[in-house]
């Protein structure tokens, strides 16, 4: 038997539309910029093609959630068929881009250029930087963090 308080909470829950919900990422489709999410509420159907960016195929700032991580999904006009990821517990990578460039490409180009650095000396141009392996290691780290 439920208490009066539980009954009031149930009635309110039925009348107030869901605006956001917690769920677990089932899969991520990078080509479409969406993910599938299983809501935490028992028995709730999976939300398919939850948007990760404002406009499909455009740049901007995208957090690519890790499969199995928790996300908060916001519903547009309280419609579970039109929703987006608002918060992410674990990020696998992220994209920061404009229509013509991206932070990932910028960093890759920067480390490539640093690896080719030569300095004019009294006896001619220098060889490759002595710390080239450090630049290469940083480039690898940046590539796992950013996506183009």
C-alpha cells in the first residue's frame, strides 16, 4: 500500500512532462552525429538517434560520449523522437570545428611543422629537432583527444 506522499508524487509525475532523463549510451554513430541511449527508468524503450550536434553534418563543438557512459538527454518539445545529449559523464573524444578547419587538424599541422623545424646556423641549416620524439608523442596524444 502506498503512502499519501507516494500517491501525490505519482500523480504529479504523470502530469508534469519529462524534460530530461538519465541514460546509458548504447552506441555512437559518428557519421550521423548521433547515439542510442537506454533510459535508466526500468522498462523504458531505448532512444534512437539522439543528436550530438545542433545540425547534422555541420561542425561546431561535439562531445563524443564513450559507449556505456551516462548521459543526460533533453527532449525538444517533450518529444522522445526529437532529443539531444545535454551532459556526458565520459567523453571519448571531442570535435571543435568551423566550416573550414578543426582544432584536431590545427594541432596535427602544428606538430608536423614543429617536427620539420630547422634553424639557420653559422654552418648551414640544422638537422631535425633533438626533441622530435617528444613532439611526435604529443601529436599522438592530441590525436586521441581531438577528432577532425
